[in-house]
C-alpha cells in the first residue's frame, strides 16, 4: 500500500488518511489478485482504459466520502491467472500510463 499525493479535504479538514488516499494491491495464494485506488474524477476514464488494456478486470468505481474536495472516487480491479509480480507490474504500468503518479 502507498498513499497518493492528493491535496484533499473531507468536511473542510485536510486528510492524509490511508482510508482516503490509498493505492493498494493484494495477492492471495490461490491466484486471486486485487487492486484498489483513489482517483480524481478527471483520471478515471484514462485509468480504466489502461487497466483493461492490460487484461485487468475493473469491477467497481464509487465514492467513499461526502463533502470532500476535490471529488475522490475509488476504483477496484482484479485478476486471476497472473502471477503476483505480473499483476503488480501491470497495475503500476496502468498507473503510469494514466498519469496517476
């Protein structure tokens, strides 16, 4: 897990919470790979396209908070069949392509 560098507020208060600004990858021994990240609204379509291009399944995007600025959305993706290393490489490549770094 790492935090995205987004200058965000919730209810008018600055946040650096891992609940608000996360980028996370998870790898299970049964081959299930999962990802979740906060994205800005303007980043969403580029990131979805970059994930799909790499064979990663986008399963959801939604908000977590009310009264946040800027608008924060959370995207989830998954894969079965890639090694943990390949999933991580593809996820990071999608992040770079979409300009989330």
